C-alpha cells in the first residue's frame, strides 16, 4: 500500500517548485569587451575597466563585462554587485590563488542546446590549484561548466543559483571543500565529483529537475552527502567505484532512480534518508550486468536511530527493540526493507525522517577574541610598531556548544584621537592617523547576550622614515663647493626619533664617468681609488618597518696635492700645494691649519710664489719646480703671534 507523504515533505515539494520558477538571467552584451586583470600589486588592468577598489581588498564591478576576470591577487573580495559577465571561455579565472571571495555575479555563456550551441570547453568560474576560495551568492546560466575545481582544497561554494547549465559543479582531485545551500535546477548534471575527490561536504542543497544526475561520485571516497533535497532528477545519487562515503538525511524524491551503484561502490553508510516515489528506489548495475562488481553497503544506523524511510515499504509497526520482538510500536518497521541479498535496511522508518529539535543551549560564557597584527610589524621590548599598511584582524570564537559569536566590535584611541565603537566586518588599518601610540579596545558578544570583557592592545603607528645627516671630516674646504682629499672622512648618522628604529643606512658615489653601486653603511668612509673631479654622494636610511627615507645628496670636489714640502731642518712644518684650484694646507707642530684657498699663486719662470692672508694665517712661500724641488716658506699665526719656517731642500712631488 502506498505510504502517505507527510506535510513536511509536501511543503518541501512546494518550496522546490518555487525555486525552479526563479527568473532566468537574460544575456545582453556588456559595454566592456575583453579581459580584466586584478594584478598581484592590487592594480586593475587595463585602465578604464569597470572594476573599482578603494583599499586593494574589495573590488566591485560597476558595469557588465563581455570577457574574463582574471584574479592574480590573494586575500581579496570581488563583488559583482549584480552585474553580468558574459563569456565564451572563462568567466572568472582563479588559478593558484589563496583567500579570494567571488560574490553577487551573474555569469552567462553560450551553452544553449535548444539553439544548437555547444562550446567545447567553457567555464563560468575556473578554480585551479587554489585554496580558501569562497563562491557565494552568484547566478549562473548557459555555462558548459559553471564551477570547475581542479586540484583545489579547502574552498566553499555557498548559496548560488545554478540554472540551465550543462554541469553545475564539477570537482577533480579536490578535497576538503564545502558545497552548501545552492539551488541547482534544470541542468544536465548537478554536482559531479570526478576522480579522486575526498573529504568533501555536500550539504543542504536543492538539486532538482536535472536531466542527468543530481549528485555523482566517480572514484571518490570519504565524502559526506548530507541534508540535500534531490527531486525530479533522472538519477538522484549515482556512485561509480566510490567507497566509504556517508549519505545521510537527504530527501530523495520523485527521481527515476533514487540511488544508483556502478562498479564496486561498497562500504558506504546510508541512513536517515527519505526515498519517496522514485521510479526505482535503488539500482545496482550488477543486477543486469553480473560481470559488474556488486556494491555492498550499510543501510541503517544502530537501534533506535534507525535506517531510511521508503515510500514503498509495506511492513507494520507492532513491535519494538533491537530485534523488533518487544511489544509496542517504535516508529521502526518490524521487518527489514530488502534491497537485495547483500543490502538490507534492518530498521526502516515508518514515517519520513526529520531531524530532532536541538536541545536548548545553556550558554553563560562569552566569546574569546584576539587581535592578529599583519605585516609590516616590528616588536621590540614588548612594544609593537606598525604602519598604515599593516592589517589588523579580529578573530572571535565562542565556547564549544555555545550560542555562537553574534558581534565583534572595536575602537581606536589615544590622547588626541578617539573613535566610536565600530562593528568589525573585515580587517582594518590605522589610516589617516598621526604617528604615535594608540590603544585598540575590542570584544565580542554571543547570541545569548554574553559580552566579553574588553581587551586592549597597544600599538605604535610609525609611517615616518629615519632622517640621515652626513658629516664631512677634515681636511676640507667649504667654499662654493666642498673640497676634499682622499684623506677626508665621511660619516653618516641616522635618527628615527620615537619610531621603530633604524634598520639600515646606505650610500653611493657617482659622477659623469663613475657610477658606484649602493653600499650598506657601517663605518666612516673615504673617497679612495677615485680620480680628481666633482662627485655626488647620495644616502638614505630605512627603519625596521620598511619606511624608506627620500634620498639626500651632497656634491664634493675631490682633488690631490701637486706638491708636498716638509721641513728638512726638523722644525715639523709641512706645506701642501694644489695648483688647479690654488689650494694649500699648512701644518705646524702646534696646529693643522686645514685646506685654504691661497690669496694668490703666481708662476715666475720655473718658480712659484704663494701669498696668503686671511686674518688668521699669513703665509709666503717660494718653490722651484726642478728634479730636486726646493721650497722656503714663512707663516704667521695672526691670533697667537707664532712664527713658523719651512725649508725643504729635497722636495716631494
């Protein structure tokens, strides 16, 4: 006798019918033609593409696109905002990416059997070697394959409307993915796990009126098919050479075949499903093709949990107990439901299975929230330095068995700035704030109203690079330029004030004929092994957060001495002469008078006459340019009154 269908199941059928009547997306070509790239650095290429972003995290479509969106950046959200991507190859390409969300898109292609349009390879969304990808709230129609996951793990496909495609969702060599709460209707095939997919969860989807399979597993193991509504398909569930899967709590209604086995699809656990009015509740290819291996599966849970509901079960319920030999009904049929000799539901349910109401939650414990500070970050002596480019992420977890996190909030403040409490929705940044120390308060509230005690983190915002100065040692002459020799020392000093501290200082030396590389600065340096001439010295510093100082520079003139005369009578005096710039340096036993520009240097025959007066030093000298250079000089220190003599009978050139 045909079983009476419960009111719950009737309501389910009405709901599915409403979903199947959802409005179909009608394609009209968008104004933008061609591919759009979201690049690794956050930029959008080409310019003028209808995609905008204000923070390089959330990207929003502003018009329809006829082409492909190629995602080359991790940790972003791409929001279609209800606009449509029309594509002939790939609508959205996500290859070798991490933590990307694709939401609110309409994706339309040229697959249209009624019009004779059969593209060879085309994907609405193609995901290759990627993880933590979320495909949420999209509409798809007329795609050959709407979503294709290849070698991709730990992804989520949630809340999409997939209508009139060839295949809705296909996985290859992909594991630990979640496919949940999708509406998959009027396609050729629904969800296909094709070749070696493991530990995927297919839960609470509406899969209806597909010409082929609702859910198909091909050489795939250890997957969970839970709480789905499979209605009006040719095949509700099809397992081909797939083992150790769990098929639980599904409504498998009005399909030609409720569940089908091909090849050795054994050791699957199947219970708490409602098999209602399928033309054939179960079919095994071994029954018609004995050379095909039979499939042997477990069709019930332990007593009193029970097995499955079968609309064609004709048994009675007068008894109870594990052996159904105790007086009194228990909602479980007194005789098993025989599928074949190897497959028996020992505890068939007398009415459609529905989940028991959850027990009331007693939750007096608030959530626990912690702050994750991204990079750049520098920690020293328990002080945390960061920049305006550093992401701040709040993660909240409620206690096991608790009511769940309802809200996380935070505020930012110091002596001069105080924000309101803000609801946390995504990572935030300390943008638009002055450098300094800030406190970040944060807490979470669960659905039971338990409020976490406010936590506080202290951070130091540092967007300012160090400041570097250069000191030119002796000998030098500062005039219209800075004259130096190979003996002149150059020192760099970098100061980062109250910032994160100096990480490195670098410099380089160059002119028109010499181009020195940037070098790390560790100690004072000289301009050795260089020819005379004008040189530029560039320098800058970087702090521990990567803030780089704008390059500074000075220009110096490097020269060498043409003559160096030393007193040969032991008076300890030295005179150095440069003819090109008319420079001299006089050194006495008491004092080095440094480099000075002579008042005059005149040549008379083979002799040179040097005369100088500057209010501190007066000097007169005569030297002869011969093979045996000769020099006589007198000098007066006009401040101390000391008089010095130099007589060099040998000379040194």
